[in-house]
C-alpha cells in the first residue's frame, strides 16, 4: 500500500550533487515529490514521519549485472537457471521466465540496500537471452519488473570456449563469427519481412532467435557484452560498430590497461566481480583499482557483484573497496546508483534522489560503503521494506 512518508532532516546523498546536504524528503504514492530544507508534517494528511536526523540518506543501490533470482541462495542444479547449456545461441530466452522471487538471496539483497537489479542469463553462450530489471521486493515477478527486456546478453572470451569446446566453439574467432552470422541473418530476415509486407505467403518462416535479435538491430536493445580481456573488449566494440548497435561492456577486467581508449569510445562499463580469486586466465589483471582508473579517464563506470559470484548484499562494500583502492568516493557512490541505472536504462525511475523518481531510499547510520555501518531503513516504491529492528 503506497502512502505518504516524510523523511525528516537526514543528510542527503542524492547521487547527483557531490556535496551532501540536510533536507526533508517527501514520498507520495511511491514517488519522491519534494526535497526541501524543511517540510512540516501538518501540511499533509495520513503521513508517516521517519526521523532521519543524524542519519545518512542514499538512493537505493542499483546492480547493473547479476543473476539474482536465477541462481542464488539454493545450491545445485535445481537451484540454477542462469545458463542454457544445450545450445550456444539462445537469444530467444528471457530472464523473466526463470526469475524466482521467493529465493532468499533477493530478500538479503534488499536488506543490504540493493533495491533494483538487472538480472539475466549467464556467460556460457555467445548469445544468452535478455536481461530483466526488477525491484527486490514482492512475491510475483510480474509485479516487480520495471523493464522486462533491458539488454541482450552476449559473451566473449573463455566461457563460451570452455562450455562448448566439444560442440561448436574452440576459439575466440568462432565466438565472434557466430555473433556476426546471427546479426547478419537477422538483418536479412528483417528485409524479407519488410519486403513481404502483409502478404503472409511471402513472409519468411518465423524464427524465434532472429525475432529476438530484431530489437538489437533496431537500436532498441543494446548488446550486454561479457568481456574481461582487452582483446575481447575490442572485439565487442568492433562488432557493435560494424552493425551499428548499442553496447555495454560488462566485467571489463582489463579496463585499467585501456582506460583512455574506452573513455574515447564512450560505451558504459561495469566492473566486477572483483571480490574473488582470479579463477581464470582472463582475470589475471583483476583489481579494485580498475573502477577508479576508468572513472578518472572519463568513463561512465558501474560496479557490479555478478551475484551470486559475490552475494548481492555486498554491492556497497565492493564500492567501498574501490574507494580504498583509490576511487573517488562520490564516483563510487554513482557507480552503484545513477551510473548503474543509466547502464541498464532505468535512470528515469531510479538511481538518484530527485523529485519525480521512485521512492527507492536507503537510510543508514553512516556510509554504507564501510563495513561497520548499519542500514536502518530501506524503502522501495515508497514502502518501508526493511527496518533494522525487524
């Protein structure tokens, strides 16, 4: 039930302005409607007041790349739905059909201040399917989704090679060629559909895979490229330019090596998961210095957990470790709020504290990027979904 909440006199870190400020935040019917130095509760009827004096107020944290709800708290095959291992090319898959809101990991994420995530297929496949953006509270995924199709997952590097080396992929060249072939086929398919017009008899045979890729070629859906090594990042960029399609670069482990170049290219980058061992050859340059290096070069940087690789509730801690490794603190905050929201195309609704945006808010007794900070309240769409004494 969405109602009116007045958050009084907290120190506001809105994700837009570098310097925090003390203010009141009014949330009505799920939306932030006013942020002002002081508001009187007597102006409103049926209002709930949260006294945030002495507390820090942040936008709900946003995860730009994870598998939350597809592979989470449960361990083993029955709990995993993030990769389709029977086919290396599955663009027709949609994350929304596999997400499980009852998974315990979603509640833990929300209690850690993560209010919005982009979750989708893993990185085994050259084309894995579409990512879905949803809020981390609810029982039915249809009611939680805010963007059902946010990006088309594609993968470069070791994963497709390893998973399909006995089937149809043994080298990076094959991965790139398969992606090109699918995009070329989609272009031809589109032309044939257009030429046929309304004549059903002239229409090409319906193809679920090519239908799923049409929004990519139309510029409605970016490729979400799993790429760690610099050469894989450049291959992703090369193909995106060839077909004039949108692109985000996810993982970007070698980002520090090519930071200036990536800044010139202008594609959004998401860095992580970094709080793990370098478990593959292509992760040998893994470092918490990378997000800061990319931000200083001028890139739009997000920090990601790739949960469950890193448990989703530790997103803010990952940002704090980037700060410890030299990243500017405000840049790190933006990397888990407004930049992440831009990365997945939902910055019109979340990622910052501004009038008109969803009431996704975290209230804490300190900086959430520091491990001894306690989150006091989490609000999603203007509803209190967590408070500490619960």
